């Protein structure tokens, strides 16, 4: 093992905004989808998509999911950054956090993504009382979530709500609408593993 792998500089919020912009432009070119068509597919206003594609605005988590679903690509592929060597370190100080609902729902990537990630790992922080709705992901997508602290209620599809406390975990099919709600008085912290179905059926 003679190679030395540099961990590289931290990913800043501005870097992440520019990475998302570059990935969005590349994928729309590849698929032949212009931003007007993407606006129709996602329900996101054209001027908002323009700002994201030009690196002027960071998208919220829910907008990024709408884009990923419309383009039929993994969520992580839109925030993928090149690996530096054979290893990558993600520091706590790295400002690679995506937010939604005015900051009440935060997601920090814990994976150094490739362009076709099959598994993605996130650290979630959900404000007390907050309900985060998530649209259905691509067919075959599943989520495995471990609650680190707080009390979380998850509804998936038409099933009754599941309540989880610290140390509890749940695995569910995420190709149906689902939601996360912090039903406690303190922030919920959780680790989420998002897995995609292998397109080869393996």
C-alpha cells in the first residue's frame, strides 16, 4: 500500500451549491430535458430551477428529491463530489448540510457519493414538533433509519404510524409517500440508510 490518499479540503455550503448546479446541468443535457420541461415534471417554478442550475441558490431537500425523481436518478448522484484517492473523510465541520422547511429538517451526507450510488447514508436532525412529508422514491427504494435521540413517528404509505425512541430502528419501503414527525420536545437525531434497487435485478 504505497499510495497516499489525501482527504482534501472540506466541502463548504457554496461548494455544495455549485456541485448540485453542475450535476443538474450535466444530467439535463444527458437526458435531453430542458429546464422548462423539468419544471413541468417537478412542479417547481422555472425561475427557481434556473437559480439552482446557475449555482445561485441551494435547493431544499424536497426540491432536490423532486428533481431526482423527475430525472430518474439517485438523490446522491445530484450531490456527488469526486473522491480524492481511495478514501474520503467527511468531517463534522464540513458544511455539507441540506435543509428544508425553514431549517426544521436537516440532512447531512455521510457518504462520499459516486455518480451511481446504490446506498446513501445521512444524519438527520428534526426540530421538535416538525412534520416532514416525503414523496415516493423510485420503485424498489428502501430506507433503514436508526433513532439516536428523541422520539420520532414515521408513517409509510397507508400503514399506521410507527413510533420510535432512542435506539429503535425501522426498515421500510420508501417507494410510497412517507413522513417523519418529531413528537417530542427535543430535536430528533437519526441515521438514515437509503438503498436503491439494483437496476440489473441482482
